[in-house]
C-alpha cells in the first residue's frame, strides 16, 4: 500500500475516533436537552459541556464552579461552590485507546507504521486543539494544556501499542527488525523482553476479567440496594436512563476499584474511609446507585481474595514457561528470573497508572479522596503477581514434561534428517 494512502487512512481513523467519542457524549445530552427544554431551546451551552466531558473522559481533570443561582436554589453551602472533579469515566479513554491500537496495527500491516502513527497522532491532536478552543465552559473548567495534551497522548499511546506490537511480531523491514536482530544475539536472554511484556499483559487481562466477575457477583448479591438507591433518587425514566449510561461509562473505573479490593489495599470513598477485604469503614457516602454494590461488612475470609492476583501471575508464568519450553529455551534459570521480575514490575506499573486514572476527587469536603491508593495498589499487585509468576516460572520441571520435550525434539530432528536424506 502506498505511503500516502496509509497516511490518509490513519488520519481518517483519527477523525472517526474523535467523532465517535464526541458523539457518545453529545447524543444523550442532546436527547436530554430536547426533552427537557424543547427543540427551540438555546443550544449554545450544549457543545461546551459535551466537549469538556469528552476531555474529562480521557483523564483531563476539571474544576467545577457552580453559579450563585444554582447554589441558592439547592441551598448548598458556599464551600461547595467550587471543587475538583478528577475521577473520569474511563470507558471513553478505553474506546479511544483500542480504536487507536487498531489503526496503528493497520498501518504496521501496510508496512509504513511510522507514517501512519505520525498522521493519526497529528490529526487527533489537531481535533483536540479545536475542541479545547471551542468547548470552554463556565461551569466545567479544564486546564488548556491538559485539554490538548492528554487526549492526544491517549490516542498516540494506542497507535504505538498497535503498531509496535505487530511490527515486533511480523517485522517492518526497518528499525524494529534491526532492533529484533540485535536482541536475537543475546542468546538465552533474547526472549526476555517479549515474554516479559506478554506475561504482564496476560496477568493484567486475567485480573480485569476476575474484577468483572467480582462486580457481576456483587450485582447479583446486592442488586436490591442498587434498585433502592435508584428509587431514592426520585428520577423519571429519562433520568434513570441517564444514570444507567453514566454507570456504564464508569464501568472500567469500577473494574480498577474491584481489582484494588481483590489485591488487598481496597479503595476510599471519602476522607478517612476504607473499603477492603480487611474491613469496611464508611461514613456518609453519596447516594449514587452503583455504590450500593459495596459490601457493608467484611470478613477475615475475604482476605483469600489476594489469591486472585497471585493466580493471575501464575497464569502468566505458565503461559511464558510453555512458550519457552516450545522454543527450547526453558532451561536457563537467570532469564526466567528476569522475566518473573519484569512481569511483576510491568504489572505494578500498569496498576499504578490505572489507580492514578481511577482515583481523585468527585466533590467538595470529604469527597476529595476517592478511589484506590496508587502506591498501595501498585505494590500489592507487583508482589502478588511476582509470587504467582515465580512459582510457575522457577519451579523445577516435571520429569514427564522433560521426557515429552525430548521426544518432540527427537521427532523434529528425525523428520529433518529424513527430509535431507530424501533430497540427497
């Protein structure tokens, strides 16, 4: 495929990703606006709020400044007139990241990933600049630099993730191939970088799946509390629909909270609160329906939840050990130690980034501390994944496994010998 075509398609992908993300935010607000104020209502405030919330969905922190008329109507204290909002609905970020990874992979398949990545990143950044300059709101205020840099960084990271992953596995006839050849000269250490990344990805995907199962179980057990909070909100069908959509947008954020609970540190729902397997200490919490899933009491038996991240690490270790055995490089001990440590370090880094995005402030006063602790979550995930990965990667191999491997190698060598004899 010609380079110009790849560049144009990557730019089109970036425009589509931005347009779809903005539409996801704008569509429900448009419906709410029409039903609440009618088709003849003033539309001037709809785009600024929607554009700012699109930025917020990518992790841009906001400052909420409530007007005096609203403060008086709701009888709110003066200290609640201005507060930070920094716990974003990560569904928008995840969508942008995955869409960008798909675009980056397509550029790598076409053989010109660098041009595709540059084109997509620049196009998305320009759209981000346009949104930042036109979507300024008096109520929801975002720092201009963050409104421009953060969404563009998310899309660029997705592009690089998709492009480099494919280029490393399939080659690019360029710098990645030269780097791959250099790594191949490391001997037994050649598999360390790729297997470390693969193992960490497997551990994080497994942990995300376990967190989703945990949320599903709590939904079945405490669905009544969620329904009661919906009823206590006294909203009509449209309001209930908007609340449900907001809950879905925050589902990835809740997955991070659930993962932190499984790992042991838990998360906070306000200053001085803690929700963890070791105990639940809560004061007054917002009447958000999804918070009805939080268990009111903890038990010492809940501490067995820390086995879940260990099992995720063990799964990663088993997958890597199997690949090493297939490639005939499972005997070297030091590289396996490095892979286990690398899996733990990358997993801890991913946990720290996820906790950073899923924690912050959602209101004034006590609500300035919400979500998991970055350091505690990263440390717990790193140690637990290390234990699981080390058990499977460093344990002595079973005699039956060694015998099967020798048999497979003998068959391969015999097939090669017979092939050479026939050709001779």
